[in-house]
C-alpha cells in the first residue's frame, strides 16, 4: 500500500523532509540558546554591584568597553577642544540635545564627554561653555553608538557642529586628532550656578583668561552665555545584550516560529502520504482507473465511441415507425 514511497518523486519529498525538520529544530535550539544567554547575562548583571557605585579608574584601564566595564566610572585628564551637539535626544520624555565636549588627553587622543542634556532645538539654544584649562573629568563609561542605538540619527545632513551619533567612526572625520572608541557621560553638571563652568579637578586658568577660553571653546556647536540653561546629567545606559529587552523576546518568538515550521513540514508530509495512500486504495478496489497502467489508445477509442452510443437513442427516436 505504501510502495509509492519508494518512487523517485517521493524520494525527493522524503529527502526534503529529512533535511528540513532537523534544520528547523537546530535553528529553534539556537534561538533558545540566544535567549538563555541573555537571561543569564541579565541575572549576572543584577547580582553585581551597580556600575556607578564602583571606584573610578583611568579610561585606559577600562578599554575596550564590554558588558563588565560598561557603566563603570572612568576618569580622564586633559583640555576641552571642539564641542558638538547631538540633536533629537530625549530625557524624561522631553526632546532636546546632548552637549559633547572633546577632551584632548596627554596621549593626544580625544575622549568624547557628554557634558549634559539641554531642552530645545540644537543650534537655537544657548549652551554653557566648557571649562578651560586642564581638567579631570569623571563619568560613566559607554560604548560607541551605532545605527541601532536608540535616538541615533543616521540620515546625515546635519549642520556644522552637530553629529547624529557619538561614535569614534563619525567623530574622527570631523576633528584632526584620534578619538577614543568610547565616551563618558558626566555624573554631575560641570557648570556652576551663575553661568561659570567647572569640572572635577583643577583648572589651569582663571579670571578673565578663563572666561575668554570658555567663550572660545563654546564657539563650535553653540554659543556660551551667562544666561544659558543648566546642563542636566545624562544617565548611563545599560550595555547592549545585558537586559531582557525587545531583542531577547524576539529570540523567543523566532524559537516558536522554527518549531512551528518543523511541525508544518511534518504535517504536510503525513497529509500527502494519506492522500496518496487513499488514491492507491481506490485503484486497488477498482473504484478508479489506474493512470499508470491504462492504455492511452484504448482510452482515446472509448472517448470517441462514447458520443456515438449517446447519439444512438436519438437516431432511433427520430426513425419513423413503418406499420
């Protein structure tokens, strides 16, 4: 009854099923592993002390940024150089922009420092100037942003002094020096009440020289005035892949999809086998003709003879009766 399974056509079907089901199971298991890894990473991160409560370390000791060092307090010493604005960033459901200062360290490389967040539109809101002279900053370490980071504007076409993402790959094209593949966000504002600027550490200039330096530093990316709004610190974001975010539940959804695909392939195979078996049974019982053994010439002659037989009663009915 099931000898049809050994025909060449069914060999192809069976081979497809034998390969498709293990592949679907493998992909579903892989998605399950990805989901479990995210859960374990999330649980491990919750057991560790909050990154912000750990002792600050020099920036070079915490690179490269990974799930362990992300959010750790980092320190760096240098002088602020260029300043950029990052528009379209939200804080407490309000839209504004980040103020990023490029801190030139003794090594010659610059560390992007998010000095804070301001409400309003970038380029139309006064920005407090950065501290002048040598400063030491302490901020939470963050990895360079990418096109998939929330809030990133990858469309381009921004005015001079503005960038869409905080990334070494984008900033290195705008400044004539190397840039760290990381950035820090200050834990507290570096602007004194009353319009002056300060930072954790010491400043090499003061008085009128410091004020002049602040105005010069603020030239790129915004104007520094005494009436500028206070910068609000930007909280550090959790490292990618360490939380039960949308991607984690996407892995769970893909897991279900792959197992559904495997069940669907198996269901369709059984359905096709059942239909083929029923067709073979009907042929064996003589309910239908066997298409593989029927004589084409005989079938053609039967079709030609059928209209004549059907027309005979009509001719007999039309023949007059002779009495």
